[in-house]
């Protein structure tokens, strides 16, 4: 068996030539070779990052949305349309997309609004019978982590996080026979994240260096109201005993090694002693006892479909 995590994008709303928009990919291959491919959030350039990670977009199992902020969902229409365009067999089924009821699920339901003319002309020109679409799996915001998806041995849980004034923001946890990974989405450091991440092997945390904003004008400091400070992340991860901590959605975006080290120093200074990754795009790691999935057969299959 093999479970892996790939960070498809480590960026934030500010464009960065070296960091795609927020996203994380979890892949699980069971002993029979069956592949489950789950994408969490779809920031800008998600389709290109999936290609770089050797994912054939029509093979995506499901997408999970943490909240409706534009930087986390702007790539969803691209994913859905690309899935359809790439399906040479014309058997494309709607893409399952899981989101909390409210603004996120509403956005997902209307994600193809405005694309009708493009879809019509492509279908007419190629004689296609299928249409792109989404199968919305909306769930009510849970008081405690609740199962929202299962396929075979893979179970996904959702738990609310604290990203107010954004309502109905959630993080997700993926459990496989190999281990567990929790993905916070955007949040303050809070008890809800601790509950979601209790006992996981890998914790993916959005990270902001609040110290960077000290002394800046007030209109630059509002972002600290609803994001996670690196020092508090370090203290919480230490208390949880998380073996591996992955920082993403990095603010301010580190360019030099010295800037990257500032994230490390603040997390370490708060007491965290486990494996610490200040992630770059496409960083990949096994989860728990799993190995990295063998992607060569997947790539070969993709070549056959072109």
C-alpha cells in the first residue's frame, strides 16, 4: 500500500511566479493497484500542477473545498472543464466535489455558469454526448470532525476551523491504512484544528509570520485576524506531537533561504521538534507507513489516452 501527500500550491492571493494557488493532493494505492486521487482546494494553476505531479485529470476521484475565498477555488472550473476535454472515450461523469453547505457549496454548484457557449461549440464540433459537470456533496458544518467521504479504505473527515469573517470554513483529515494527514485550509490556530489533527502523521498548516506585520500600517494588518501565526502553530504542533509539520499558504512568501529560515526559527522557538517542512510547490512525502505511490504506470496509462 502507498499513501502520499503532494502540495500542489503554496501561494496566497498575491501572485507569485514560483508558487501556485493553494492546494494539496493525497494519493492512495492499495495492494490491488487501485488508485484514489483526492485534491484539496483548487487555487490558480492547479491543472498544471496536477500534470507536473503525474496526475491524469480525468482520473481524479474527488475534489474537496475548504472555503470559498477566491484563491482557493479559482482553478475549479479549469479542473472540471479539463477533465471533460481530456476524456477521449466521451464517458465523462460529473466530478464529485465536497464542500460545506453555504457559500462554498453554492459556488461549486454554479462553477460552470458562463461556460455554456464554450461547452456547446466543443460538443457540437466533436460530436460528444457527455457534458462537463460537478456532483456536489454538500455537508452541514459539523460541531466536531465528521466523515464526509469514503472510498474503499480511504476515509475523509471534515472539521470546522476558525476563519471568520468567512463562514463555514473547514479543514479535512484523510485516513488510510498507512496513516493520516490533516489539511487545515485557512484558519487561526484553534482548538478545532487540534481536534481534527489529533493523532495524524502529517499536519499541513497554513502559515503566516505575524512578526512581519509589526509596525506596518493598520490596513496591512487585517490579515492577521484570520490566519495562523507560526509561533502558535509551533506550540500547537508540539502539544499534539505531530511527527511531520508542513507549512503552506506562506505569508510573506519566502524567496531567500534566510527568509525561509525565519519560518523555521519561529516554529522551532515555540517548541516543535518534529520534521518541519516550509513547503515549495510539488513537495511530496509519504504518509505514515506508506511508500510513495508508483506513478510510472499511471504516467504510461496517461500517454496511451492522449
